[in-house]
C-alpha cells in the first residue's frame, strides 16, 4: 500500500514543469505590465490620475512624480485618518482586509515553510521501499511538499499544531479588525460631514397597513421619539409621470445631439478660408425607432416641439399629484438618536407589518420600484432567487470540472481516451497547458457571473442598491467557493480516483475495497494544491499589474476622445466621470483567495508565500487606485466588510473540516485518534467564536449605541471612545496636533470631538416630563407634497430656468418652516440650498427632477446664442457651462467643471454639501 501511495505522489510528472511555466510566464507578463504602467502613467492623467483634478480639493490627491516605484511611495505616505477622509470608509475597509490578509499569510509563511516542508519531504511516502524492496521513482513533484507525503504519525502533530495556531491567529485578527471597523463606522456616522446628509436622520418604513399609511397616523406613532419628527414623505406611485420623464430625458439628449450638429455645421467646412461664410445646416433625418422607416423631418423642430410639450405635461401632472400611495414612507427626525431608536422598536403588533425598517438610507440608494413590496412577497422572492442560484451552481459544475481537469492531463486522458494525442506534446508544452490554461479559462468562465447574480439579487426586492450589492457579494462568494475551491479540489482528485476504481490494475471491472478508496483519496486530494499554486501565481503576478495598467479604459478613452466623442456631454462622459468599483464583485475574489490560502496552509504550505505575495501586491495597487483613480459615489459606511469577515470564517471552517477529513483518511495507516478529537474541539471553539462575534458586532454595525450620544463620552475621528478620565490617547490613536499636521492644506482635518445630536429648536419638539405625545405643530413639517426645487444654476438659460426659482405658496410656507427649524446662526445661501435639496430628496425623482439641460458649447459666431433664445421661448433649458468650440477646427473643449449641467442635485446629495 505504501508503494501505491508513493507511486501516486510521484505520478505528477509535469507538476514541477507546471509550476515553473506558470511562474516564468506570469512573472514575465506582470513585470512587462508594471514597466508599461510606469512609462505611460504620466501620459494620460484622465485614466491614471483623475483624482488629482476631477474631485473637490479636500479629497484631491497630489500629482505623482516620475519614477518606477513613486506610485507606491506616494500612497503609503498618506495617514490612515487622512486616507479615510479621501477615499471613504467603503474603500478603506477593503484595504484593511487586504492588509490583514497580507500580514497573516506573511506570518504563516515564516512559520509554516521551515517547519512543514521538511516534515513533508524528508523520509516521506515517496522514499519508502515498496513490497519488493525497490524505491519508487522519485520524480520531482510539488505533491512531495504536501501533507499526503507524510508517512509517520508523529509528524502530523506539527500539522495539527499549526492548524490550531493558524486558526487562532486568524480569528484573533478578524476580531480585532471588526473592532477597528465598528469604531471607524461610528466615527463616520457621527461625523459633522455625515450629519449634513439627509440619510443621517431618516428611516424607511415598509409594509405599512392602509389604516396607518397617512401623514397624521405616522406622525402620531413616531413623534414619540426624542426630538420628534421633522418630515414625512408618503411614497407615491407616479406611473404616468415616470413614463413622461423617461421620454423627456430621451428626447432632450436627441435634441442636444441635433443642436450640436447644427452648431458644428457652421465650422466644419475646413476648405473655406472665411469661416463666417459657412451657414449652419439644419439636420434632417427620421425619428422612427425602426431604421429607414418614416419620412425625413427637421430633427430640431420635431424634438424641440416634443420636449416643450413634455415639459408642459409633466408640470401639469405634478400639479394633479399621484393617484395612489405605496405602502412605505420615509420619516426624517430632528436627530440621529431618534432615527436609530425608531428602527429598533417593534411598531405594529401584527407580524410582518411596518417591518422591516431601515436607517441610513441615502436618497441616491433607493430602489423606487420596490417600495410597494410587502415582507411576505420579498421573502418569497428571496426563496426563488436562492433556488435559482443553487441551480446555477449545479449547471456550472460541468464546465468547471472539465476546465480544472486540464490541470491533470494524464488522468483526463485516461478517462477521455480521444485526448491521448496530447501525450505526444513536449513536456514544456504540457506544462504550459496544465499551468496556464486552466486558471485562465476558469477566470473567463467566471467573468459572466456578476450579470446573472445581479439580476437574481434585484429580483429579491431589495429597497436599497447597496443591499443588492451585498446580496450579489454573498451569492458570488458562495458560487466561487463551490465551483472554484471545492469542485476544483475534487476535480483534481476525483478524476484519477474514478480511473483507478473503474479500471484497477491487473484486473477488469470494479474491484476495490473500502481501504483502497481511503488510501486513494488520502493521496489524491492534496494533489489539487498544484492547481491553486498556479492559480494564485496567475492572480498575484498579473492581476495587480492589469489593474494598474487599466488597458480597457485607456483604449476606450483614446477611442472616444479622438474619434467618437464630439459634443460637450459626450466629451464629459469620457473625460469627466470617475470610475467606481462594485464591492459585490470586488470583495468575493479576495475572500476566495483568503479561503484558498487557509485551506492549503498546512496541506500544501508552498502556497503560503504565493498568497502572501498576492495580498501584498493587491494592497499596494488598490491603495493607489482608490487615491488616484476610483471614486465611491454612494458611501455605505463599509457595510461590505462584516460580510467579508463572515465569509472568511467560512474559509476557516472549510480548512478545519478538510484537515479533519485528511486525518481521518490517514487513520487507515496511522493512529490519529487524538488528532481527530483535538480537531473536533477546534471546530467547536471556532463555531463559538463566530457566534460570539455575530452577537457582539451585528448590532454595533447596524445601529449607533446610545452611549455615544452622552455628553460624558468623547469620540475622536478614529472612533475611540473615552469617558474623559483618560489623559493619553487610546492605543493607535493620533492626537489632534498630529492630525492637523497631516493635512496638506495646512488646516486641521477634524474637530477634537464629534458633534452630538442636535437640540430641538422649539419647546414643542420635546416630550414633556409626563410622557405625553407631542402636538402636531409647525416644527414637524410634513413633506409628502412636492417641496421647493433647487436654485437654478447660473449657467442655465431660458424661461424654464427662471421659472425654477418660483414656488407655490404652500412650498414657500414649507421653506419658511424649514428656516425656523435651523439654528439662529446666520444661514448662508449654500446651506439654504442644501436644505431645499434635502427636503425634496425622498420624493420620487419624477416629482421634482428637471429637464436635462441642452448642453451646447460657446461659439464666436453666436449660433448658440440664437438657439438659446429660440429654445428658451419654448420653456426648454439650455446650458453652456464649461464648453467652448474652437472656431478654427470646429472641435469642442470642456474644462473647468467637476459636474455636468443638470447634475447639481446628485452631486450635492452625494457629498452632503
């Protein structure tokens, strides 16, 4: 039996060639990409450094200096507190996960490699003589470095000890990172900047019964919380308005394109020396959705008339109001304490009524079409989506098993004889096929997953886009664990196992005993580590380099800028919009690699330095990318991080269970009963740690603790809480002088203490000592009607623009009451503008959104001025902000702006300013 095991261990003839081929190929590609990035990163600031000029100054990064590694040095000089301010908490905690993983696996490498590799290799199964006294053929193989080569039971004690050590260290690090995260999240939620956003004091109540779905009834219920209710928005169903607004936006863009072509036609005859002699030509074309169908018409005339009519119909529809009310409402309180208290309260005695409630719901994060779904409906949708995801995993098994089977060609050829022509290839080619193609094909296969999983998550009926992202994150990780981690491990072990069982040597038919099965599985399962070592090499060497190079954005930017983008809006969409990341698909591959590293940490310790290198490189790269390239439009306060921590525990459980199974299989040859007992205890301790972590941190992540609102506690910007008796900062805390010194602008980055809840501005806003309910008064404004619209942008032209500043008498009264709720300090025009934006924030966008301005460039001949006059007479809004046309070339240039005309509302709500 020992000879059979030795033969299995040494049968991987191409495993070393596979590893070397993957290392050389991926290393060469990665180095080439890094050099290319170092050369071209200063050629195109839009692709490689957009955050040096396309964002506000307070979060802007300094321009990078030249040099091969200057991009690492520049990002590492940024202090953590300053880093959070610049990139946001979502990006910061993602970097914390990468940094934690890099530290863990670097430590595991220093411990595991010198201890486990000698134990696995020296005097192992492959060096023991067989029944005939002959030594097996000791062909170099990576599987010799794995636990399957261990022949002495006493050596397994070291594997067991390191399994416990690695598990304990990981659990400790995850616990410490959750503590750091909750501190940072509380500091973020109570920061002065966040307090300016409407979501800080607003909750969403769903599944409201008809009898309680009125402003008065909701006010009577929720006004009991300290500070009282400030505003109520009953969600409406403006179905007709939605259709009109969608058509209006579509027609506005078509009119803008036609107008731009008309203006440019006055400058595009380059053969003329006197450009003033060129007369603009009205564009003629068909308006039918079917190509080549319908008469040719004056596009400007048709689109402008239709847009004017749509503006009129929308205005009339808003005056008439929505005919039906949905079973949900947004309720805004005067302070955060009331909002966080309300969502933790059981409101209705009937199950699934007025529940669940959500706090910290950004108006930009709302999924408006799901606000009328009740709880039972959403639970049913969730069950259907879960069943669909499970079916998807099963259907995906077959291509994944085939792709991973390529990593073991010998076994695959024996199972599929028509592939035996591959045996004639040179060993170097076989090494390339086994080392490069499987992980490459697997990566391509998984690239289509996010689209399918996002559709499933949307179907579940989540009311927040961020919740859809987290649902995708959970499904994607589960999918990766099953199809990449588990089935890949079995795919490398099951194929040779089936071959041995179906066609045993020296006989025919199925001839095997249970001991044969145990012996085969004990030796073949560790062989899967070769695939994951090459997979981690591919991802670690080329993944960060490709992320830095941004080859697709670079090509598209050049193509659109030089060839396709002509009008101001087209140019802005290419040159002015920052890229963002989807944490639903960004986090799972990182947690998967964490799980792979944990699983094979003591099974095949050769993977440890590869995984440590992977996380180190990705940490440096993403730290740079978040500082210089990516922007998070809607901040969730790092809600993806607790999900990632729980998924990391899944990797720990898989690791411990697999080790238990391998030890159990070793029981056929070695006495490992004590090992198994200890592993059972270890799994139990891990389960208890996971349960305690959920119990300890889940409420702290979702809600703000009441103690944080006490005047006796002090909270600094890093989230550390003191009771005032401590004279020194908490460990890792930076004092205020150091924080002020970190600011590049020379100003202090934050106040010493975060702001407390706002005191009510009226005696009527208090609950009296007898606990009586607050009277319905002018302080608590009920805002289910259309509130005041924002002040028009100075760059907007026309009658429609001037009409935006007019409000109805009811809206003026609301604005007056809003002013009464403000502190007595002088209120600037900017603050008043923000207040108006926030008061309309939780209305459906179709109830307040304005027409997308027709964005045209300034021109010397005055063609645009003539069009402004004509369109303004039709109540069509036109903008010329930041766009100019070169009279010599007829090309448009856009500069000097950080948001496009018509995007003021979204821009300010994103930033709370």
